[in-house]
C-alpha cells in the first residue's frame, strides 16, 4: 500500500473520489506522520480528534456523492488563521491561550469545501521573519539535510530545542513549508506579506503562491501589515497549489479590501500551452555577486519557457532596489498600529500591574519577541510627528513607482516576469542571528516587490544548489491573472522535473 | 537618520513596550541599523508622485444600516483575562 | 457695529479683553448600526451586549462602512451649506486607552467628507451673525470606562465603541459665550431637522469641545485652551466665562497661558487642567489600510440634497413672508421642526384660510403652557393640530371669546381630552352671548345695582374693568367682553 502521505493533493483527491481510499485512512496516516515528525516542530497545535471527526463526515459525504472540491483532504493551517475553538496565537506569547470564537473566512472556505484540519503550523511571530526563528515555540527544522550531514547527525540535532545546525525552512510560513515538504500534510494554508510563502517554498523545494492583493479575504487572519498581507497555498505541485487556492479565494463582504471578482478555475490553467506568451526578465534583479547557481537556474528557466513556445525579453523595473527599504517602512508602520490591540485587556497574556500604563508596557514587553519589538518601534518612529513625510509618505510614493514599473512592463506586452526566488539556498538555524537585523531582511529582496505592487507571485522548485539544496524560480503576473502563473509554473515544474523531496530521516 | 537613547525611550513609550535601561543601548543599535538601511530612499525622486492609497483599484464597499451583530457578550468576554459582571477590568485609570 | 463688538468685551483689571471661541461639536449619528460594524447603537443595554467582534478588536477583524452614516454626514454637510468632498479618506488616530480597544480610532484627518460651510446664528430675532464651519468628518466613538465602581479597578464597557460620530469644527468666529451658546443651539436645531443627530445632550449624543483664548482687541490670537466634553448649552456658556476670566487673570498678573486640555467643573464653576502631565499625544495619523478612499457618486449626493427637508432659516423666512409672522414668532416656531410642522398643519387644516398669527399666539401661549405642565413640547402634548385650528376658528367666527377659548383648551387637556372643540362648546353651552339685547339687560342690571359706583366711575375710568367683570359674572362669562366693554363705556359716559 502506497504511503498515503506521499500522494499529491490531486492524487489523493482522485483516489478519495474513486473510493480507492477513505478520508479516515489518509487522515490517520498523516496524524501518524505528524507524531513521528513532531521533533521537526512544524506543528504548534495538532487537532487529531477534530481531524478524524471531519474525515468521518467527509467519508459520509463522499458516500452520498456530495463531495466538495477538497473533500476529505488533510490540510495544515498556519497559526495566523483564526480557527474556531482552536489554538490561534500567530506563534506569539502575547496571544497565550487565545481560542477564537470565530473562524477566518479563508479556513471557513476550506471546511466548506470538505477539507480536514490536521492542526496549526509554526511560523515567525506575527509573521515577522524569514526563517521561523522568531516563533515563541522555537525554530522549525527543514526536512532537508544540511550539506554533508547524515541522518544520525540530523536526528541528534533534532533533540535540541534550538535545532542548531539544521536548516531553516524559511519564514514566516516555516512550519507550513516544512510540513508540506516532510509530508506531514497534503498542503498548507499560509500567508505572505513580503515573501513569507514564496521564500519558504524555494527553501524547501515546494510550490508557493501569493495571489493578487484582495484575491483572498483577510477577515480572521491575524493582521501584520494590512496593505501587504495575503493568504496563499503551499503545496508539493503546481496543480495542488491551484486546487487549494481556488477554495481559499473569493469575495467577502466582511473585508473592504477583498475583491468582488469571481474566482477562476485555476486547475484548468494547469497544462495549457504558453505559446505566444511573453516573459520579461528584469535586469534590476541581477544583483552584484549573485550566486552563480541561482543565476544559472534563472537563465535555464528562461530557456525552458522559450522551448515551450514563449517569447523571452529583457525588461526594466527601475525602482526594484527601493522596494525592500520601502517595505521596511510601510510594513512596520502598519504593524505598529495593528498590534496595538495586544494589551492584556481582552485576550491573551496579561502581566499584573497597579496602573494602566504599567499593564500595557509590561504585558507587551513580556509578550512580544525581539524582532516584533524592533519592528513595532520602527513603525511608531516612521509615523511619528516630524517623520511621517520623510518616511511613510515617501515610502508610499515609492510604492506607486514600483507598481508603475510593473504596469509599464505589462503594457509593453509582457504577460509575466521571471525572477529568482531567493538570493541563496536555505541557511542554517542560528546562522543569521547576528547583531544586524537587516541581514535577515535581505532574504526577501526578490519577493517584496510583488507585495508592494499587490501583484500575484508563484514560486516553483527549479533545481538544486551546489550543496544539493533546493532553489526556486519566481513568476510575477498581472493583477488577478493567477491562471497564467499556474500555466507557466507547470511548465517550470515539468521542465525541471518533480523535485525529489527528502526521505524520512527524522523518525 | 539615527536615534539617541532618549528617542529610544520615547518611542518605546509611544509603543507602550517596556524597555529596561540595560536593553536600551542594544535596541538603539538595532533601530539605527534599520534606519541606516532605509536611508537609501532619501535619494529617490518622488516629485509629483501620489502615495499609494489603494493597492488594487476598487470602490469602497458600503453596508446597509441593519443590526447584524452584537448580543454576543459571552464570545466577546470568552478570552478576557479579567472581567466582572460583563465588564473588562483594568487597573484604575485616573482622569 | 463697533458698539455691539465693544459690548462683548470683557473688562479686566488693566483694560478690555476680547474672547475668541471655536467649537468642535461631536454629534452622534442617528443610525441603527455602528459606523464600521453591524452592532446596535441603542442607548444603554447591559455591558458589552452591543459589541461585535470588530468592536472588541479581536485579532483579524476588519471595518466595513455603514452607508447610512455616510448619508447622514452628507445631509448634514448640505444643511450647513458646505462643500461635500467627492473624495475623502479615513485615517487611524493611534493612542492607548482602555476604552479604545483597537489602540486607534478610525477618523478622518487629512481629507474629511465635508469641507467649509456656515451657520446663520440668531442672537435675537432680528440680529444674526454668520459663524463659519471649517469641516465635518466621520469618526468612531470610544467605549466607556467607569472609574468609581472600585477602588483599584476601572470597568470597561465597549457598547458605545464604534458608534458613528460627526465632528463639526467651527471657525474661531465667536466672541462671547452668548454667541457660542446660540451657535450650538442652532447647530442642534439643524441636526434635528435633518434627522442626522437627535441632539440629546443629556445622553451625551451631542457634546462640545470648547476652544477659548483671549486677546487685546486688535492684537493677534492668544494661546488657546481646550475645554473637553461639555455636555449642556448652559455649561458651555459658564465654561467660556470661567475660562476667559482665568486666562485674563493670568495674563494681567504677568503670566503666560499654557496650551492645555481642561475640563469644566460645574460644581466649582471653574475649568481645571486634565491630569495628563505627559507629553502631548503623538497620534501618528496615517491612512487606514483596511479601508479604501470614499468616493461619492454625484447622483447620490444630488438625490440626498433633493430629499432634504426645509431647513430652519428657510422655514423662518417663509413663515414671515407667507403668514406675516414677526421674526420673534417665526423664530420660536421653527426652533423645533415638530412645532413648526404642527403650526403649519393647524394653519392649513381643512384647506381654510385662518388667522396664522392667532394660531401662533395660541400655540406659543396657552398651548405651550399646558404642554410645559406635562413636561412635553406643544406638538407632543396630545392635542391634534386640527383641534387648535378649530379653536381659532371658533374665536374667529365669534362663537366663543378668547377667555372662553382658554377654558375650552383647559378642558381639552382635562375631562374633554380627545374631544372636538365644537362639540365641547355645544355640550357645555359655552357659546358666548352676542345678542346685544341680552348684553344691554345685563349691563343695565349691573349699573342699576351699583349706582353709586357708576357715579364714581365718571371720575375714575379705571373702574370700567370692575364693571366688565361684574357683567361677565352675571352672564356666566359668556358675554362678548368687547361688546360689554363698549356698551358700559357708553352707559357710564366714559
């Protein structure tokens, strides 16, 4: 009997529909895998009873021929999403014990379509980070072995809560990416504000999509930066990501920034021809001292698309290099306001104090980790009197310029833009714990532009580094043209060949 | 642009995050590192450019004036650390 | 004009002072649900029962704007003859306070929905001034904290959190407490006419932040202090007087005014500084990224304009022109829309042309007195407008005298509640005696019975009144007093 956890989401869906397997079976298989893989620390809360109940209900619906698009499929949920009655803390101490009396729109969509919830996945605290190292629950170990490590050495390192030496799966959706890559769920629902889906996808050799801003509802997602946050899928194949996104996306009257436009059939776009499409290669993404493996892979990606019938041209996105600094003004600014509600009064952690200011200051000092604290203070600073114009206003103007760069390229006839996903392969946990926080921020150099412009981005695994670690390529599309990204992503996936994910060494 | 220790204290208070005296210099270093990073933006020409006010072109949706919510005091208080008789409790605020 | 201006000056120890006043009025919007959430705006209620997850600022909650609140702001702007801005934005005003669960208030800072307008403020029935309105914007109200229930804790109720407010900012055009009180009164009337705010200051649905500064006439503006949350028109006047005196005393003593926020203490009749010794709030305003700019459909604004009711100034002018009312009477009637409507129903009842001034006099006189005794307004006293019309008709037709009409009115508020005035007159035989023969007989009888007084009357014409009274008594009050008086004068040789 095939290891059920090795199936793709699409394969599992088809077998469930044909009654070859049951949801109870595949859910149980995942719960067992989760237990065996618990040392990876991908999950911060598991919901085995609920999962089996949902699986039973799904099997009943399948038997009645009432199967939804995700019927019976076990999915992991990033800890950022409000899941009713279940641990929801955005992996922060300040939301200790919080169990929301409501369900986020995106996860409600999953359950509406019949999916089964396995549990909540680890992440950087409040989605602020690129390595899952800022989580209150400790780091996540990537299922990829560090170069030259054997399984024994890796298992020993797993025993250390700090996971030193093991690889990070990226962040902020580190737990989600690790779980997908390690087959601890068929796919995961994650979020992306500056690259938090796409960078972990690249680091773990899987597919990640950040849809157009407004494609998915933000209602019930713990807010980090309101004008940048977007929900999206992490999965092992392009098709899987397409299937999951279709269920997640859609209009929501409770979110004023959620688009009322209907959702396309993304799966139908997988496998279409790309003849006649024009792909832009932006020269400004070629950084000085760029990793030659990544440069080579980028060129190869262009070759694959050309071979499949697309035209590949050079484009210029002149304001590219301003995106990262501008992001580190806009995102912290919005976060400083969004996180003001964490004050010990209505939920979460509360530190004792005899006066109200003390309550706030002690609770927030205790409850927030160092990275969150840094960003909240930067945010307060750039919005403060005398600095607003020089920082926040200026950054929002630069955002207009960044978006305009893309619009100009698209207006010239470009259908999508191909770029590297990350400046490097995955690094070791603890490796970037330097004094300079900016070093970690540089991980997002290729991804933040997409959030700043509100466009959709897809990362697909495309090859390996010299050390044998996964590298991805990113495709950036026009607003609400996720279909083209899935079509192109499939070509990359087919051309590169399915990424061989690491075998289970952790159990 | 960089901040001195007083500015760090002031910002910490603005953000209501307690920062000890020992931590303040380290925090100052971190913040200044980030400020240095974003300094690069000063050189960008933004003359005549409008700040982004909506990420995607969309009209602000409006709701009908109907009561569709509330009456859920149990849910509202369910996660509160300290309540009494339906109120949230906080240390006394002197006006 | 200079004379009037001087009359407003305050005499200090070292000379005259001019008070400069600006008002920021917070008006709670009449709507069923809150500005950005679907919870109820109903007053009172058990704590935290009119609170949605959005109002409680749960993680992941988002605002969605209530169309009716926007409409009310537009209507109000139109009523203030102001610019309706086709594009406005919402900003977050960030600060920490237990009654502000988000840690920010959604307001409008840079681009409000309504721009400059003005209010015509009547200081007396025939003297008005124009007070400029700088802007009107929409914002959320905060919750409520109770500080006196426990020695160590404050209790927080978020029922009011998120209710829509209109903040209406005046230009600093007022120069006396009278002007300020009249401004708020007129603004309140306009809001009630439009139906965008009920103006109930006791409930806190209308409150004012009063900005006061003083200066020597002709000098530049002085430093102002803001007196927050004054919730009655009377207190607004008192607060201004107290604050002006305080500032004048400081300056005349050689000191300088510190710009600060103060509260008015009605018990002491003084303003006092608010506790905040901390730095002035840095609100870090920025556009709310959970909302998009509000762009108004011109056709919608047009429609709202066409649906506006006749406003007090226009109504007053029309009452004066069409009904020949004096400025005073017209002003009194239009102060409350219900009263004006009641008046007009009575005047127009049955399509007849009746004496509008008479209707006005009865409404503002005896009817108002009856209503006051019941603690309600004339329009709400329970007397149908038709009955007032009939009463006036009865007098006009000569069926009853004015004196008898007073009695009838009293009956309509008493035993004859709900009855038709004509029926009451019939039933109780209250028709006045107009038959001259009958009156003559009564007059002659009274003179005959009081011959000595009749003689004295020639020298003391004031005694006519006594004779009139006697004749009225003899006729059971039903004789026409005018006819009685005329006849007595002739008979007594006056």
